[in-house]
C-alpha cells in the first residue's frame, strides 16, 4: 500500500482501517504523523458538529408517540379497561409477567445492562428537575419521593422486559443512580460489584429498588430504599 | 379460552413492541436530534422532525428485522421524513443569514476554529455533508452510510475523503498532505 492510499482510507473511515492499511502505518513514519494530525482534526470536527440536546427531549419524543400512536392503544381506554377487567374477573387472563421479566438475566445484570444502554450520562445530573416534573414521572410508577430535592434526573426507562424509574440522586454530596422497578421482584437482597460499578437490588413490597454508583463511592445502605420512596 | 389467549398475546406483543421502541428512543434520540439539527438548521424544526421520525419508526417497527441495523434504519427514516416534510421550506432558509440560521443552535464549541469549521460544513454540498454527518454524529460505518444514502461504499469513502479534505483546508490552508 502507498501512503496516498493509506491517507485516503484512513481519512475516509479512521475506525474501519484493517489489514494492509494497519501494516503500512506501522512501518511508515509519514503516515504515523498523518494519523496524529487526523486525530486532532477528528476531535475538532466532532466538537464543531456536536450540539446540545434540549432537556427532556427523549421524554417529549416518547410522549409524542404515546399521544399519537394508532392501532391497539387508540382503542378507548375505558373499553380496554372494562374488557380486561371482565376477562380477569372470569379468570381467563393471567398476564404472565415473568415472560418478560428478566430476559434470562439475574436482576443485577439487568440493571447493569440498562446502564450500558443509557451510557455515562445516566450516572450524572443532566439537569435539575422541578418538583412538578419529578412527581409527574414518579406518579406513573405509583410512588412518591420522600426527598425530591436530592433528585436531579428522573426518567421512565425500559429495563429487561418492563420499566423502571431511573433517577440520579445526590447522596452525601455524591451522585448515585437509583432505580425503582415495580415489575421486577427478586426473591432476596442482591449485592454486586463489577465493571467499575457497585450496588445492590432490594425486593420491596411491590417490585424492587436498586442503587448503583462508582465502585469508589460510598453508596447508601439497604434502608435507603424505604427512606426514599413511599407508595401513593 | 382461545379469545383470552389471543388477547393476552396481543397485549404481550404490544408491550414487547413498546419496549423495543423505548430502547430505540433511549439509545438514539440524541443522535437523531443532532443529525436533524444539521439537516434543518433550526432547533424546533429538528425536534419536530425527530418526533415524526420516531412516530414513523413506531408504525413500521415490525419491519425492523435486524436490531443491529436500527441506527441506520432510523437515520434513513429521518432523512426520508426530512425530504418529505421540509424540502419545500428550503428556499426560504437559503435567503437567511448563514450565521443566524445555520449555526445558531449548534453552539457547543465557540472557538474561532469551530466556527470556521461549522461555516465550512454548512457550505459543503449535500452530497459531501450528508455522509460526513452520518459518520461523525451517527457513528455509522461506510457500508451503513452507503445504504442510507443509496450510493456505493466506494462512493461513500470518496465523498467522506473529499468532505474532510475541504474542511481541513479551511483549518490549515497552507498545509499539504504529510505523506508522499
């Protein structure tokens, strides 16, 4: 491979070079210098293109679809509720929530999997929520937060086969991730510590409650679950 | 019993679809917004465009067979939606000042270099800008960009190379290539 060819391939797709191009770079000082220059340029380009996403944008996108989606969900809710309650009343329906509960993963893995989906941003306070926003989100889960002042981020998130109330909570001056999962009920208290994250999941009278944080942080103990949420 | 079984199946399928959709929104909405912002050059239009894209994605979620290609699939929907909804507004936008319209909402990096880059990027023709945005914002591979833009992989690479060359010239006009 010639330097010009390497420059073309690397410049077009720096994350996709392989084989010949890699071999060439290792033995070519010119192309190594080019790669260094390119890496600076890529960073500049990335910074120039990146833009702030409005606060709560994901939430508004979800809401838009919920409010406008057709078909099944557009059947009047009263009719749906009546049909469902009749079927339950005569014992015909037993919605098997375990079908979706865990995708075959234990609950600590599910929580970790969710954090991986959500990325590093979910471990930080992206924006301060006001009390009304917070109660709107938490009421969807049938809970109220005892101390809403400590929550800077709250969102309804898919976890495994159901949903969780994902929050960023300030605990003793440090940020920890707190997740209430009304449909996931482990049999016992689970503690975990891997991939730089430590935490626990505790069964509650309805669902479960998880706390996660950087392995170097002091995270709250199990009693924190009852101190944080109360049932509506 | 069969009725209750089919009702239950419907409920579960709808829940599964809802979860899949929520995951897509969770993972990709930020990238979709940034891509939309560069396409529309207006924050509220970009928000509308992403909402319409997600609405369309929801309607045709059953057609998404390969989850690993969801990002390219969503970008394609956004691109098509943009063409469908906003193409007719473009002539009005061209008449407006570049730095008040194109760049007003894309203001993370306020350095002179970043501003020059943004201007140069906004000045690129669509055929060069599009693959570049898909690569930098969406993190799509050349093959995925090719499928979104409906061109060949080698054409994608050529456009990416030329687009970057043009932008690099703006930053370092006197510098030639390093290698020989």
